[in-house]
C-alpha cells in the first residue's frame, strides 16, 4: 500500500518507471524499478511511524496504546 500522501519522488518515479519500461534497455529498467520499490518501502515505513507517533503524542500512555504501537510496528515488519 502506498502512502495516501505520495511524495514527489514517488510520483515522478512511477511515471519514469512506466516510460522506461517501454523506452530503455532492460538494465536501466531494473534500476528505475528498484529505486521505485525502495521509495515505496520508505513511504510505507514513514506511514507506520506517523501512526505510532500519533498514538504516542495523543494517547493516554496506557498499555493498550503501547500495544497498538507495537502492533503497528510488528505489522510493518511482517512485510
């Protein structure tokens, strides 16, 4: 799942990857797609951290809040 607020990097590389699939040699295509995958992973990690931060700041410092934060991190790392 991509971040609901994609970064300019993500949007630019999505377009670049689609163009490169048709226009350049296989080696460059793989580099562009690898970069796109890395940026997608970064966006997903950022989203998980933002959810944890929201709970940390707005939560009531209860066991349930800490459990939810741990569950968010655990779910991200399962991928």
